[in-house]
């Protein structure tokens, strides 16, 4: 009887250890398998914000290096949604320095301000989704408040334009702007350490947006841009649009 009881206790102990190991298991993130990472305030919130490349790499490093701290039942402050290239989804719940994925077993990333800083930095500046090409040009035109072109303020915005940001219905209006040399603010990425002091031209922005639609590519300004009119490009775009509308 004692032998049987000892055997049962050993078996239960082994099962408990295996279950605990499974419960506390952390799956590292392979950066090459990640398509996008988003942050949002709740699991049902549709207003999510995509992390840029630097934030994505930093989050992956924080998760992969996080330390197990045991079971914690907390109300998530943020949700991190990771979409992999194969279409699979991983969901993380965070509060201060703690983060968990599949259950309540939590890990510490060692930084109570890291996740909150991502949320604040992404909400501090305008995003392309808040504009369309026409309202963007109107906005950079309105910020011109001086006849001295060296004092024109920049349009500070995250450079994360969706591929389909420019749509067919925008092109006719953009075509009419191509020759406009009205002064506009330059584009400035908040990640840039350099602040341009020049000015951009309205028609140059219009050309960039039309070309992005024509080439089926996302608008890309980089760290900063003060585009000027390119007459050859304008002629190319006008001829392309005339051919397109005649088809």
C-alpha cells in the first residue's frame, strides 16, 4: 500500500511540474516572421496604432528578454496585437512592466514606462489615416504664416502611409494642383534630428501622391522632405492620366 501511495504522489508531483512548466512557458518572437505589431487600449477597441520598425524591434527584444514573475491577475492597460506573416495572431496584455500572453502567467520587461511611451509617441503626432491627399495639402498650405519662406513651419507627421492612401477619386483634383508653386510647409518625421528651414511647393506634393497611386506604392517621405515641382514628372503624370481616362 505504501509503495502504491508513494507511486501516486510521485506521479501527481511530476504532472504538477509538467503543467506548471507548460503554464509558464514563453514563446520567443522571431522578428523575421512578424508582419505588423499594433497597440490598442482594449481587446474590442478598433482604434489600434501600428508600431514603427524601431518600436517593433524594441518590443520584440523586451518580450524575448523578459523574466518570469509568476501568476498575476491584472486589468490590462494596453493590448499588443502581433500579426505574423503566415496570418497567425498573438495577443499580449500589459500593465506597467508586466506582460502576459496565453494565460495569467506574467513576465517582466524591466521597464514600467516602455509600453506607455509607445502609446504616447504614436498619439503625439498626426497620422496619415487622419488625412487624405487633398486635406493633407490643404493642411500644409494653411501652416504657411509668413512671407519669409525660411520661417515656414513643418508638417510633423509619422511617415507610415498605407499603400491605398491615394485613391482614384483624388487624382482629378491632384492633377489641377500640379503646376501650383504655392508655398507649403515641409514634411517632418518626428524621428528626424534635423529640422528643415526651407519650404515645399503645393504642386510637388500633388505629384508625389499621383505617382504613388500610378506606381501602386505607398507614399514615402523619409525623415524629412521639402519637395519642389518637377516639370518633367508633371508632364509624365498628366500624359499617363489622359491615357488612363481615355481607356
